[in-house]
């Protein structure tokens, strides 16, 4: 396993919710990353953002790791959930909130009201 794969694996397994994205949670550098951040923030989920733009190996490595061609990529409890379209569809259907609850991820957002 390459060093970049070990790093990705560690981030995925050691964080409840991790978003591999372009930019940072405070300053997303693509609209798709920004949409996923808005959803996570709305739900009040504590997550870690990993900026793939800081390292070309990381940018390619995350695509190889998940076998998914695009960024952002959301992982919950070590499991790849999807990219922007999938996250948005799951959120709109209420499935993302249910999944977070089932996996024990605390949500402080209005979704629980």
C-alpha cells in the first residue's frame, strides 16, 4: 500500500465523518464541495474536511481508493457514501439523516426537530 493510500485509509477509519473535497470547509473551492458542506452544516454533523488540492497524489489517490472518479467524496464510519449528487439526493429523501442516526453520528441541525 502506498503512503498516500495509508494516509487516506487512516483518515477514513479514524474520523466518524470525513469529506475529501476541493478546498476547506471554510473556503470550498468548487460548487459541489460547497453543496456537500452546506448539507453537513445544516445537519449539524461534526466532520473533517480534507483538501485534495494541496497534493496531486492525494487528489488522484482518493479516486483510486474509492474507485470513484470525482471529488467531493463523503465517508461515514469508514464507508464510502458518495459524491455530491448522491449526497444531495439522499439528503432530500431523508436517507442521509437516517444513515447518520443509524451509524451513531450526532446531528444538531434542524433535521432532528
